[in-house]
């Protein structure tokens, strides 16, 4: 006969393992590709303008083809600095983060 605590611990271990496997998948679904973000942004803008039919199709086509504004080094510095501050990085850790962040061209 098995002990009730042993059954509980076994069930707890199985549940923990299942949650651990599900967490990365759920997190991955939260991240959108740049194309998905652009689509959502264009779609929202078309909705805000209450465009319909061919007018909406034309707007969406032009919006999705539009090139984003180039990011300047100053903009990148502000963004990286804010992100480092949000992460409360200090010293060598902050220097390493800033170097990597500023080298990213995207």
C-alpha cells in the first residue's frame, strides 16, 4: 500500500515538470516578430481611421511596405541606457550590456 504523502509528492513532481515545460512555450507566444508588430500597428491605424474595403486594402499595403525610420546612434544610446537602468545593471555588467546593446543594429 502506498503512502498518501508519496502519492502527493509524485503528483507534485509531475505537475512541476509539466509547468516547467509549458512556461517557455507560453513565453515564446508572447513575443511578436517585427513583421507581426508592424501588421498590428498598421491594422490599428487603419481601424482608427475607420477605413473599409479597397481603401483599407490600399492603406494596409502602403503601411506594410513603408520602411521604418532609421534609428540614430543617439536613439540607440537612449534606449540602451533606459533598458540598463530598468534592469538596474551596474559596473562591468552594465558596460557589457551597453556594449552589446549598442552594437545591435536592429
